């Protein structure tokens, strides 16, 4: 019998698809650096150093795991409605915001369709476009990493379907203004505003949803609520569009532990937002320290991270030397960011360790 070559039956554009550049697990980082996992400083994932709410941990522990989740997401949508001030009919919950991004491509993008992405930014949009067989047009941000609205509009053609905007932008930390988002909505294309770091900025365009069927606002419980490991996020959109999302999502897409943790977290908002305040304060301390170092520029940020820019060819050296000391930050393959890396905000102790290391290296 002839040996079957599975590549002949895989969709052609996926045989050599460029994958998402994901972070390695803590145990892998520890093994590479030769430092015990308990001693590494992991500042590469924008994770919440304070973890989740104790109420969420208790809720997960008491969750009956043999029962399927509610396919209609009734309790989650009600809890998120109270938190956001939006109607439950405007909300769809996903297994992380990543699943909602994937659903956007399922709903809107066929092979040959185009998305516009404002680069540099979060790499998941381009990755999902490659999986869907879509074309990606990376419209460069300006010298301050703000969106160049004229360039975005000029890049639109007859096959363009979706414009992605991250606000605060990851990794640069800046905000897309309401005026900029309104200009993009006026194009008639679907505009996706990813507000994964909303709680650290306090700025949102969710109020534009009721008058704009072509707006999707994405949020996550990973960052501010410390639930990254459970994968739970949500989208805010016009109720007409939300119905389509509910129709095409897997019926039991958010697992029952994540559901319990989300609802319990939203009953402990004051505690969690207190941790957000600690992170914002630590962001300010780190920003001042980094900008006091020679040959280093920290960009102002509205997220739980800072992007550092170095003199030419210095970023990689500093990145490698930090890793050798067990301190892991995030570097990028983007040509625009070849002299930069991103540092997540950790605890004061994490910042102290980073400061000591950076002083020795830089």
C-alpha cells in the first residue's frame, strides 16, 4: 500500500503557515536559564502578579465538573452586564478573547479577503488571518506609534473587511482616541477595538456600540482579574451582531470552571481593582527608573507593561543577559521593534530585581 502524504490533503495555505510566536512555559524558561523555577522573574506575558481573587479560587474548587456549561451564557452575561453597564444582549463570552478573535474570522473572512492591522501591535490578528486564508495589510503607525488614520483609509480596497485596533496598544501602550475610532467606523468596515488592558487605562469606546453595528470591543479577564490560565474573555457589540456570534460559537465554549471564576471575580471587583492600582503605581516607578538609565527610552504606557527602546543592536544583548539572570521579558520579530522589548509590570520585588539587573547590564 502506498504511504499517504497527509500534506496533500491539508489546505494548501496551512502546510507552511507562519505560527504565532507564543511564550514558553515557566518550567521551560527555568531549565534554559539553569535557575530554579521558583526564582525566575517572569515579566514576558503581561500576567497579573497578584493572581486571581480568593473568591474565584473558592468558586472553582466548588464547581461540579461533570455538568456542561450553559450554552446561552446567561449568568456570565448578566454578571458582565452589571460590571460594564451594557445589556446582556450586547455581550458574548469566549474562551479567552482569542476565541472571539477567531470567531470574527469565521464570521467575516473568506480566503482572499483582507484585514488591516496597525503595526506594530498584537500578533494574534495576523495569525488568525493566515489561518483563515485572508490577506494582511500592515499599516504602519506613526513615529509615536499612534494610528495613521489617513494611511489606514488609503489602504482600504474592495476586498477589505476588518480593521483591528488595540487600545491600549500592545506593546507600545498608547490609546486610540474616540475620534480615531469614529473615523474608522465611518468606513463601513468591521472595526475591532481590543481593550484587553482597559482596566489599566480606564478609557473605552463601548458606548459607541449601540449606534454602530460594525463595532466590536474585546475585553479579557486574564489581565486585571488574574484569570489568564482559565481562558475567559468577552466581546461587547451591537445585539444584532452578538446574535451571529452566539450562533456560530461552539455551544459549550467557556468551561464551567472559567464561568465560575468570572462570576466570582465580578463579586470581588474592589479587591481586583485594588491590585490594578498597585500595578499602575509600580508602572510609574519602573518608568522613572528606566528613563534614568543611559541609552534606554521607556515609552509611556496605559497598559500593565512598558516598552523599552535601546540604541541599535543593544536590545538583543540586554534581553539575553536578563534571561541569563532568570529575568524574562518579551522581544519581537517585527523589524519596527528590533531595538525594543516589552516588560510586564510585576510586584515591587520583581521591579527591584529588574532594576538591579538592568543597572549591571546597561
